[in-house]
C-alpha cells in the first residue's frame, strides 16, 4: 500500500481579558511524523482576533504584522534568551506530545470487512454492476482496486469517499460497471494499514444475488411449512388417542 500522508495539530490557547478587550496566544504543532525535522512549531499572538506577532520554527524568528507586532518581534528577536526558549519549545512541547500520540493512538488499527454484491446498473453501455463495500476500518486511509483476470481495472470505476461512522470507524463503497465475459474472474482488492497482505474478494457469477435470495426465502418457507405440518399431525394423533368411543343403539 502506498504511503499515506498524516497531518495533525496540537493547540494550546492562553486568554487574557481586560475592559472588554481580549488578547490570546495560540500555540500549535503541525506534523506528519514523530521526527523532529517533520514538526513545525508556531506561536501566534492576537488582539481582538487580529494576529499581530508570530513565531514559526521553519522561519526561526518572530514576525510582526502591524506596528505593534513589529515592535514585539524586534524586541524578542534581539533577546537571545527569549528566542532560545521559544525555539526549544518545538522539542519540549511538540516532540513529547507527538511521541505520546504515536505510541498510544496513531498505531491503532482495525481490519476492514469486505462485502461484494451485484447491483442494478444505472444504464448505459454496460449490462452489469458490482459494488465492493468495505466496513469498520481504521485509520481512514485505504485503497480499493478492481481486478479482471488479475489485471487492474481503471475505467468504469466509481468510489465514494471514506465515510465516517461516528465511532472512529470508516466505510467506503466502490462500483464497477462491466459487460460479463464467459469464464472471466472479477475481484475486489482492499489494501489497508491493518493488513499484512491485501484482502481479495472474488465475485461468484454462477447465480445472480437476487436469484440466490429467492431460493433462500423459498427454502426457508418450505422448511417452515414442513415443521407446521408435522406439528399439526402430532397434535391430531394425540387427540385421536384420547377419544372414548361410545356405542350407538
């Protein structure tokens, strides 16, 4: 499975209020791995929702955005102690928290379940459509691929985005429109971080799903009818043995 980009942010907000005006500081760590060089630390200062000064670890100094912010940036940049403490926050604040995320949260995975079914095509040049539904997987990044006789299919394929279930799990649905060929093999291949090898689900075209459902319903009805008939016969026999025959003149 191709590597996927992961981006997360940690935020810390400090608020200060006086006489109806508000000043606050927003600290963030943006990262795509736990390596120090892949982390960007920023701290921004706001007054009445307007940012006036920012420090970014990728820039390495404070930057001002108005007259007051420029004065703050110049003062802090010229103070080696302030600038040194701010630069150290990337490792002290960001790195320690990110290591906790990677050890306790981000490595957790849940294997997907795959279901392959036949659906009615919307109409067009193809007479058949398959849907590959993938449920209950985590993390979000996943790849669903269609194969025909072992070769990847790229045309006439549509997929939904990864849909949130609201419980940390995701689902996705991919559709393949096609014209059946005798003896061919169609498969849905799923690749995910929780899997050591891809899951490949083969489609069995021996009987349409609607026909299999009809047979299953019919068989269930037949078995239920036999059970009811047997119960009725047993009840009748028991009642017959309990009767007393009275001779007539």
